C-alpha cells in the first residue's frame, strides 16, 4: 500500500489555523489593538473601511519592532511574550500564543511599517497570503502602523460568509470597546469610512465609560471596590433603575482582559435580585484582578473564556461586593442582605404620589361606523369618533359560534360587561358568555393594526410635543437605522441624528411616549441576536413587539367604556380568538354548558 499521509504545505496549514483566530474583521481588530497595548502604546488609532472588509489599520506609538523581529513576528508561534511553558501561568500580556500575525497574514494583504526607538528609520514589509512580497526601509515615527487589506481575499467562501456591514461593524465596535474599557490610560480613536466614531483621550475608568456610552452614564454609575487575598474587584455597576431590556452593558475583565462568564454574571444578577424586574439586565463594568497562576486563559484561541481555580470563592465575593455597593449607595432597600428582598420598584419617599396607570382609549369609538361595516372582519385602525350604532347594524360576532352564521351568539351591541380580577372581561353572549383575556385581546388588536399599517403604508402618526432624542452606542445605532423604513411604515416619524442618535418626532397612534425607548431597545436587542423570528419576518416581529409593549396589561382596572371598546375592536380583528403568542384571547362558555353544569 502506498503512503498516503503527507504534510500540508505551509500556506494551507496557515489558512486552516487562521480560521481559529480570524473569523471576521473584528477578530483582526482585536488582535492588532491588543498587540499595540502589549507594545506599551499610549496612543492607538483604529481606522476601518467598509466595516473592515476593505481595510483595517492600527497605528500605535508603542515599542515598534526592529527589522528582523518584524519578519519573525509573522511566523507561527513567534512571540516575544513567553519563552517557556511555565510562563503560561504568569501571563500579564494580551497575547502570548504568537499566532495572530501569522494567521492574519495568511488570509489578507498585509502592509506593516514599524520603527523601534533605537533606529532612525522604519522598515516596511508587505505580505500576501503568508508570502513576503516586499521589504524596504522607510521613514516612520516610533511605533507600528499595521494595515490589513481585503481580508479573506484568497478564501472567497469565507468572504461571502461575512455579514452585512452593520453587523460586522458592530462586532468591531465591541472589540474596540473591550480594549478601550480595559485601558482608560491609553488614548484611542476610531475612524470608520473617514468619519470619527470615537475619540477617547486618556482618562480614568468613569470618564472612559462616559466617553464610550455617553455622558448620561456618569450619573448612573455606582463604584464597586473590594479586596480579598484571592481576588480584588473594582469598577462600576449601573444603578438598577437604569437597567435595560437590552443586554450589552455587561462587562467583565479579568486582569484587564475582557471575558464572558455566565457563572459570574449570575453572581451579579443574584446581587441585583429584587431590584430589577424580570427580563431586565443589570449593567456592570467589573474588573477582577487575581494571580495569573490561578486562572487559565489558554482554553480558547480568542481567550474570551477563562477558567478560575477558585470559582466559588469569586462568585461569593462578587455577589457580596455588589450588594455592599448597592447598600452603601442607598440603592438596596435594606442592609440586611440575607433577608428576602422582593421589591421590583424603588420604595416611595415621603409625600410622593402614586399615579394610577393611564389607559388611552377612545370612548367614542364605534365599530359599527361606516368603515367597519365595509370590512367587518378586518381591523382597520383607530377610527375617529362616530355616531352611535344604528339599530340595523349587521355586525355579528360570528367567530364565536360554530353554529350557522345567522345565529350570532352575542348581543348585537353588548352593553353589559364586567371586569374580573383586573384581568378578564366577562360579557354575556346570545348563548352563554365570553371571558376575554384583556391583555391578550389588546395585543391582538394592536398587532393587526400595526400589520395593516405596514402592509397598506397608511400609518397615522401622532406628533410629539417634545421630540425624543435617543443617543445610542456606536454599535447599536446602525442596527436601529437598518430598520428605519419599517419603523416609518408603522407610524414612527424618526430621523437619524448626529453620530449615533435618532430623533423621534412622531409615534404610532397607539403607542405611549413612555414605551418608546424600551421598545426600541428591545428591537435592537433582538435584531442583534438574530433571533430567527426577527430575521425571518422583521415586520411581523415589530408588530408583535410594539403590540406587546403598548397593550393594556393584566392587573389594570378598566372602565366599562374601555372594556366595550376593547370587545368591539377585538371582534373587528381577522383572528379575534387567538393571541399573538398563539394562546387564546377568549373563552366562550356556551349556554348548553351552563345548563349542563346546573343539571
Ligand atoms: P502574540 O501577541 O501572541 O505574541 P502576535 O502574532 O500577535 O503574537 O504577535 C507576534 C509578535 O509580534 C509579538 O509577540 C510582538 O513581539 C510583535 N508585535 C506584534 N504587534 C506589535 C506592535 N504593534 N508593536 C510591537 N510589537 C508587535
Ligand atoms: Mg498578539
């Protein structure tokens, strides 16, 4: 039998290995700026074009590399950061695997110009698909200027696999933020397609956070500081009232390296328990410092996962440190940390009034008016006030009945209804009665309303007295802007504003001012995570989302007119019986059933 095993040529091996390190432009960004940090730079400039697909450039004023090192740095396992296996346990630098540059050079066209302080000129190296194509001396400031062009130019399949520019840019921003947060003492700038997205001068952590996420963050931050023999924790948590529906303000750093860790996240959430409501995520910027010997960062090539030797100790310490801060800054309702705290709203202060929830309904709405007669089964939006129902109305709640059409089970114009448990509406039918789930019914109504508007492009909008400005993080802004046409179709009067903002001057008729920000945050969150529901049918998703947030909730007391209005609207829907989550909106108890029960 002939020998069939042979070694892969270097360039193939490099491409395969590159797959682990460089998945997308953001991976190269991370590696390059981390190298600049490791090189002791105090200024790091990131320049990207087309979300990094065309160009990623990192310019630093760090140590630079002598000509010989510069060439070596592109060899696999070439690193200046460790020299023995023992060193793996005392890592203080970002890099140590010596793989990043070799990987990047295998899948892009690279041009690097570097000069160490000892030299009076730099060296410029060009590499394509792992092959050096040119090397020549060139004038340069001290430091390194690294350009990665046309990433994956030689692996079309990988290039085609990249996501939209907005998505790829969001990943870049994430990586940039992680490093910028971990190193507030370094001046970072970020330029995208020629415009400056961020400029973060040297600062302390608090300023750095505001620099990235906006000035309003300053007043939201509560410091955390705790030291033990095993681990120190410092940083900030975000006051519970500013916790968001969107994930994104959760940052853990271990020895200044950004990491993801569900277990530690749980520790923070546990400390916030009772202070934030369900579905809302506490925000934090927490820095753990511990002996590098007690962690293993080598378990994943991108090093965002870390194994801790003393996981349980760290969990307990973190939780108590945060409870301590919440208590110290008077945010926690009690200093007795072990008692069961079950508050989802901050305690009332003396003299503060409780405002009853406001439900906006149109008491004059009449489903028997002209429009609904034309199309009785299709909800056609909020109707202007109309004349009282005429006696000869042909409107019938036939959906309730499996019987013959002419035998509508309900009063033609129900006048009687009562609310049960602030949750259900009871209304007599011609035969039996209907029990309507108020929240689900209203969700169904709003959902169909939004969908009709989107399909018909006829959304009415209410102008706002005070336009809302939303300043988003640079990562979230493009995601929201991608959906702007759909939002306009639903009745939003929304425009891009400044670098990363939108200004909203009008909103759909059914929406309340107070719902807008949280609804849009939810939208960003779901779009970001590509929940399949969202990517398959963004319009349907949005109609559902806005219906959910705008609907009358369970637990809200309703006036009779409001209930009647709701009933009418529900039965003008095309699918009145089914809630938007596929659960029933109403139960019909037939007269027969009642008589059976009384038998
Ligand atoms: P690692 O960071 O794991 O050592 P890399 O492939 O990222 O591996 O880099 C290889 C080597 O190149 C580094 O160890 C470092 O000595 C050198 N290097 C890379 N980037 C820079 C830079 N911006 N400034 C100075 N030296 C650098
Ligand atoms: Mg590196």
